[in-house]
C-alpha cells in the first residue's frame, strides 16, 4: 500500500506540473503574439512615416522648381 500511495502521489505531481506548464505555454504564446503584433504595427508606422517624409521632400522640391520657373517640374 505504501508504494501505491507514493506512485499515486508522484503521478499526481507529474500531472499537476504538466497542467501548469500547459497554462504557462498559453500565456507565453499570447505574450509572443502580442509582441509580434506590436512589432508589426511599429513597422507599419515607420513605413508610413518614411513614405510621408518622401512625399514631403518631393513636394518641397516641386515648389522650389516652380519658384525658379524650371522647365522640368518633376522631382
């Protein structure tokens, strides 16, 4: 009977640790997904800012060319 109690206790401990580790994996996976989402969002914002900056430079270039009556208005 003593071996049965020990074996059952060990089995219960193993099952409990597996259950807790499964919960931990879910939380880690959720955190990883949130980090991925945040990184993607940050990348999109950087890309949008670079596009906006490029457009602003092009607009400024075109205004200067218009101001000096350049033949070629494109930048």
